[in-house]
């Protein structure tokens, strides 16, 4: 069990990261025609607009919220005078709002796909895996709020922060920080890391294009002159 714990939370994060980066690069190099979001709007509009907006706003908020919350050193929060308990409450509220928004969006998107025969037939196995995997990860994350509410001292939150910061800085002993963390948190971490594993093989790769589109904001204006 100790070896499995060390593998899942000390080694597996790097395997997931390697597959995420190398897999994305290889797919872009070899299968550029498959590099798209594969929109189904032409088949059936339904609740696509509302579901897509809520889902994307929610999941983007969760991504950057997790990144800022986990990767900002504890010393910085202490220097700002933000107590561990106060930060935990803020994370619970912000994560709950973004999580519920994302949940409402993905439920609409799933209902849209399964309620229309054309969409059901057009939905691939990979689409089902992505949607259901994100849904399961999201539900585990939202469920962890109730566990966190039972102890507002911020201790578990700090251990998760230390684990994440040890992982991204390639320091040994990261898995030791969450050895005693609740199982629900460990499941959420595993599902979240595994999402990066399946990323390069699904439509999720269009996220890279979304980041690339930001470069348009800094481009010079195109001058069009009449003859």
C-alpha cells in the first residue's frame, strides 16, 4: 500500500505530465486535421450555448483557482496576513460557485447529447469518456467541500499545497504530505491527474488553441487599402 501511494502521488503525476505534453506535441505534429473541438452545433443546437458558456466559465475558473490556490507558497499567504482557515473558507466558497456553474453546464451538455438521436449517434467513445470523467472529477471535488467544512483549521489544505509545490519543483517526498489525507481528496487528485493523461487523445486538445488565440490581442492591425 505504501508503494502504491508513493507511485500514485509521487511518480504518476510526472507520467501524466509527460503524456500530456508529449502526447499533445505528437498529435499536433501528426494529426493536425483532428485538432479541433468537433462542434455538433450543425446537428442540434438545443442547450448548447447556455451549457457551453456555463461549463467553460466554470472549468476555467476551477483550473486557475486550483493553480493559484495550490501553487502559491504558504509563506506568501502568511505574509499577506491570510490565515489558513480563512483561505480554506474562501477556497470552499469560490470552488463551490465555479464547481456548481461547471456542473450545471456539463449536465445541460450531457442532456443535450443523450436526448437527441443524431447527437447520440455522433458521440464517440472518446467523447463519452471525457464528459463522464470530467463529471466524476467534478462531483468528487464538490463532495470534498463537505469534508472540508468539518475541519476549518486549514491543515488538509496546507498539506495539499505542499504536495503540489513539491511536485512542480521536482522535490522528493511529495507523497508523504498527503499520506493521511481523506480518501475523497486522493480520489479527486487521481481523477484530476488522469484527465491530463487522456487529454492528448480527445477533443480536449482544442484548449491549446484557445491559449494560442490570446496572441491575436497583441497583433498589429491589418491595414486594408482601396485601389
